[in-house]
C-alpha cells in the first residue's frame, strides 16, 4: 500500500464527528502515572512468585526499585513541574496537586510491598539457600571484628563527616546518594556543642561487601550492605562524642535535562553543562529510615523544600536496588533461569548474499543479535561497500557496533551516524560515543531540534556489478547487544528497493534538513505515523459498520495518545474486535459497556522485558502487519522521529503474527488483564486448560 494514499475521506478523519465529545469524558481515561506505578506491582509479583528461581526473584525486586527511582526522577518530577507552572489536567481530568497525592499513596503501597517482600520473603529464602545478606543484629563476634577492621581500613579514609552549625550549613546532597544523618551529644575538639552531622557515602565505595568464606560458613556466601556498616560503626567518626542515633536517608531529584535547543549553538556543549548540575536539581522524594525522629524528618524536608507527601519511611536499606549485585556475585545456576543459546539465522558466510535472496526476520533474544553485528562488521571490511548510515539511541559501554563503525571509517567508507544525545540517562555515554566516532572520521549528526531521534535504522550501500544496492536493518529496539539478550524485540534485514529508498530518504532528512518527503513503504513520526494509525483504525471501523469483520491486534510498551484512544473506542462501538498487549502504562479503559466492551488489554511480565512494537490490522482478509520503534504515546507519535515498517514477506508476516501476537494472547501464566475499573488481574489456566507461557514457548522452540 502507498502510505500517502488516504484510507478514508479527509472529513471522516476529523475528530469533530458526532459522538466525539462523549469520548472525551475524563471517566473514560486512566492516569498515565498511576498506570506506570501499577506496572511495578506486576514486576514485584515476579519477585513474590515461588515458581521463579530465587536469585531471579531478587533481580525482579531490585528492578521494581530501580523503576520506582526513575519514575520519581522523570514522571513524578514532571507532575510537580506541571503543578509549579499551573498546567491543566490531562485527559483523565486529574489536576497536578490531586495527582501528586495519589502518586504518594500508591507509591507508599508499593514501597511497603517491596520491603515486606525483602524482609519477609526474599532475604529469609536467600539465607535458607546459603546466601546471607546480614543485618547488624545477626553479626557474630568474628564477623563484627572483620567488618570493623574493613570499615577502619577501607571506608573511614574516604569519609568526610560534616557537622551542622552556622559555619557548616546543610550540604548539597547528590541525587540518590547514600547518606546518614547522625544525632550527637557532647563537645567537639573546639569546644562546640554538637547536635547533627551528615555522613555521605562516596560513590567510590562498593555498596555491598562480601565476607571471606571462613566467616560465611561452609558452603555459604555472606554479604553486608555498606549502609549497615555505616550505621554500626559511625561512632568511629566522632571520638569523644556520644552517638544517639544514626538514620540513613536518600533524596531523589528531578533528572530531566532542560536545554533550549533553539537558543544554543552547540547542543553537545550545552548538554555537557547540564549534566554537571543534574545531580542537584530540585528534589522530588525523600527516603528515610522508619525510626528517624520526626523533628529530623521535618528538618530534611525543609532543606529539600518538600512536603509531607514526598517522604517515604523505609524498613531496610534505602538503596535496596543495590542488592542486585548479589545476583551477579553468586554463581548458583540452580537459583537462576536456565541459560539458553539463541538461534543464528545468518549462518551464510556472506550476509549480503543471504539478505539478497530474501528478507530475514530476527526475533530477539530468541534469535541472536550477532546477525546485525555481523552484517555491519562485514560491511566495514567489504571493498564493495561504499557507505554506511546508522542511528544510535542507546549502545551500551564497549559497543561492538561502535567499534565496527569506527573500523569502517578507517577503511575509507563514507560513514554517517545520527547520535541522539538526549537519550535519557545515556546522555553522557552518547557524548562519548559521538566524540569517538568523530575522531575516527565519522560524520556525526545530532538529529533534529525539538525531536528526539528514536528510530532504529541501519543502511548499507554496496556496489554490485554495475549498480548500487541498499541493504537495510530496521528494528523495534536499540543497537545494544546487552538489551538484545534481555528484551524481546524484532528486527528486519532487507534488500527491498522501496524500503531501502525510504530509509535513504529518512537519513537525508535527518542529516541534510531535507524538505518534506513521500515514503513508499514506511510510516514516519512526526509526519505520517500518527495519521497512518488513525486511518487504519478507522478503516477497520468502517468494515465493522458495514457488517464485515473488523480486527486489530497491537503490541507496545505504553499507550496514552488521546486521538488514538478515541479512534479505538469508536472502533469498539462499531463492533471491531481489538486486542492490545501493552506492557506498561495504558490510559485506555477497556470493557466499558457501549464504549470499549470489544477491547481487551493485557500486560505480559516475564523473564524478558517485552519491548517489541507490532501493529496488525485485519483489512478485510488482506492483513497488514507493521513493526515499529514507536509506542502509541503522544511523545512517540507527535514529538519524536520514529519509523514503522511493514513486513512484506507473507511467511515472515505470519511468523510475527504467530510469535509476537497470537502467542502472547494465549499466555495464561505471565499475563495480566486490565479491567474497566483500572485494576490488573493475573491470568490463570481455566479448568481443564493447560498452563502456557508465551516466552517459554519461544525458548522451547529453540
């Protein structure tokens, strides 16, 4: 299908048709932030599931904590910013002040559940398995002596306690750093009365220490958190004074970088300046030991300019996510998921010959990411390859992808790379990648002002006889070998001339500021993807209204774009059968009689992070299937550069539909269904029904 051809008359796509106002009712929409919090309850459920290997349960617990950190750094910070600016409510009708209170209440439930899981389930189970994470009360005399010596030799030399007095005002506290507030009694060396001091754990110190085997017990391993050592031996830092109490705390700050791209001449330089101050931006959350006296809590809240709805009382380490190190330090295969070897679908010595014969579909992590790397590595040394163009959003440290691009440039290829500097939390790493590429002679482009380049594209131009041929890779996930083993994603390797030309035009647009372009096969944000999705939903609506089957299945990470949701509601009202597989936040409310009773929403949370985006439209027996880098979020559809690509080979399209859609709709072990009340309920096999895990089925197919 030509993507520039409208699927319905222009007037039919307008949002002012009859009934549209009724579909704007805030009661029809869930809140994105609260929905995102609910996702972390589903992650935590994996930690509570006895069928999951123990060390993997620990990992899921830590992931839920890390996710919550990021939620406060970004999502809650955005709501607080909206409150400060007096911004209006979103589609769900919740004003920022009301939403902040609801976030606090729901997050407090999550924090309570996380620490109950740690204290009552995971930690005791680890101890029973011979893996101890020892608190102060459980140290024996030998362990205490060793830990005190470790503290004196390895920890004390890098600590700088700060007493609070008029000449030492409250210090700047770094985002998510481990700190202890100490209550003191007595006089210091200068005869000054002491009351409070702050001890900050430097980032150079390991947050978890393994005891020697002789102190752990035969066949066991034992670990101690740095926070426990600080609390136990903090008196060593204040000789001659009495420590009346020591309470760990941690502050979380807004981590969104703000760069006015229209006002800066050099984006890289501006970002470097912003990164310096990121750790000290406005606070959004305070975590504090549960037994900390109220006056001290009030002092901390006052210093961080936070209200009571921003404090969380912690019964355990305030940086619980750091315990994930135990997962890596303990080599106990029986306590982890069984290892697996992904398929290599590019076994031919010459990748270009394989792709020239026909498209190759990669379903990660079940298919190896090595095929993509092999294609790029061969291109770097192939004398017939003239040019390589690629987008990079996240690549990870020591990236083989970057190595291959550097080598290609050194071998005389014309290499152009679009590096997205504003990839959240990877800004510093991407600045380093950009510097390294430029030093090797790669032409580095920073994308488009005001639009993050989130598309995943690789284009290789190769001379074959008297003509040039384009080879492309398009994917739903990043060029990151690490996440390709932990995330489910889809990638297409193709030599299709029309797709290759579309990718070529997109790179021209990104690097050369080309005017508006017409694509044959691809949909593109921020231009044709949003309207293309709406047109296809509305086509299914017309089919259903005329008495023919209307069918939509879509898989994504998150959904909140109001126009798309209204179109889905209208499709449901017309009788279109809609299944949405949405991993995280979903603001659509399914199952409302007369509005969304033909829409089902499910979330899959399992061993791998579900990350692929797939859209399938029935099209009256001539189905269309697309994979994309974009979720159905406002930012992805309207404010980012994204790609959405069709799977043209019928065999591969059937494979994607079977593996990435139908397979997940059949899951009754790792699936959660969203109800009209906004609550998720865990699916379970029905009477006489066999248990089925979509991810496990794909693993078993290996």
